[in-house]
């Protein structure tokens, strides 16, 4: 979760009494390495956290950010990613990118409130004026902070509409003849993984690195240790306690207990929820046997319930080793969480971040 890395860097700079600046991608034209909303932290000594390009722009951004720290005045800078002057070779992205650089200001309540939405995993939107004033307003489902004056009502409607869309995206908007950057903070999806066996460790590691909040559930408390699952929340629960689990519309469930009865209990709990993704590791025959067992218990899984279970789980990459299986599983999780099909990019015409890929085979 890159924004948390930025926050940690900000805290460290503040503790040391150092100045810092934030560089945000606000507009991308054509092809670029990162998308709108990507944030890079630059510290006074020139060190930085996170990337807004593949490494080709960072030096120039650091230079400009240091000027912003000295002056306190925000800057909007366009970079042409196709210019051969970069390394004398060109960087091959063939696009343009607008970067908004502002000084980190602990005394700015709106800037601090926006950063708080990152830390608390809040659903939120922010509109920032790029035409000089830097005025901003922030909207969460419960509150509005700041005001843009005459365009505030329009701004709130726009932010609510953006947050209500299936895949909210950041980008530029025009209000009252001025240009604003509409940023969104979407809570990262949760991976709820049933089973703490050896192969779960690779899935948890990759899922954490990919931005999921991960919770591992297993009745064997001895397996649920921070050493085995760094970065994950741990829930030592028996099937009778599964009702304690909170599973919502942004919860992605993976069942890999390697235990027949535990798998069935895990699936039943997941199917009681609004989880958009329920995956079962193993061949199709495993799900068939689980369904037959449920039938024998007198509590059959309905056709609608069976249709919600993804099995076999993972993308078809010929996975064999534990790491390969984890890559396959997490790749499917990423695709599903972003509304993509998970197919190959080869032959695709257009933007590779386009949701149109979701409908392609």
C-alpha cells in the first residue's frame, strides 16, 4: 500500500524536523508507467518514497520538489515521456504526464485530513484547484471538509458520483472555468484466507505486496504467527466461531484449508456474506465432493451458491510450485478486484489500464 509508505516517510521527516514535498500524478496523456493518483514523497535531502515513473523522471521531480519546499508555492509541471533527451535514448512510453507538487504542511488541516483517510482506509474523494489557489475540499460518506466557494455544490455532486462508480478513478475536472484534480481514496480490498498451511504463506506474502489487507483464519493457533504471516491479521477460530468474522462487499475469500470439513465450513460462512469473490483451491473434483457431502448432510449447496465459488482457483499459467500457485491465485484476485478478465495483453489495442479488458477473452 504505497500511500501508507508515503505516510510513514512523512512522519519520519516530521520527527526529524525535515521539510518534504508531495508529487502527485494528476493527468496522463497516452502511455505512462503510473496512473493518476500516484503519489511520491520527496524529502529535503533528495531521497524519495515511491515512483511516479519507471525511474526516468524522479531526478527532475526531486529538483523541482526542492524548489517547492524552499518557496512554499505548489507547482504543476508537464513531462513529455517521449523526449529523447532523457538519457539520450527516450524512455519508450510515448505519452505525457502532469505532476502536481506541493509542500507537505503539518499545519494544513485539510492536507492532514486527506492523509488520515489513507491511514484509516476510508472511502473519500478530494478536489484540489490546480489553477493557483490550491483550494481543496474533501468528501467522505459522512462528512465534507473545506469549501470551494461558488462551485462547492457542484463539487460535492461530482465527488459523490465518482465514488459511486464501480471503479472510481482519479483525474482532471473543470469547475467554474478552473481545473481541479479529483483524487479518490478507495479502501484496499481484504483477502480473507482460510487455512494456515505452508502454501498459504506465499499467497499471503504476494497479496500483502499487492495491496490487499490480509486476514488468515485457522483453528490451529500455533500456525498463526507473525513470523509465518508478516503483515497479516491473524484469527485463530474454530468453525463454530466463523460467525464472528466480518465479511463485506470488499472481502475476497480464498479457501485452502486442505481439510475437507473445514473447507465446507469456510465456504458456508463465505456464502452467507456479500463477498464478491469466493475461491476454492484444488481441482473441480474437490468442489464436486464438497457439494455431495453437503447434500448428504441435508444442507445442500444451491446452484446459485455453487455458481459463486471459483474453482479451480487461479489463472491458467501452468502453475506447479508453491510460489507459482500463489502467483496464479493472487493474479486472479487482482484482476477480479479491478474488474479485469486476467487474459493476456498481447494483441490488445488501446490503453492497458482500460476496463474494456474486462470483457475480452
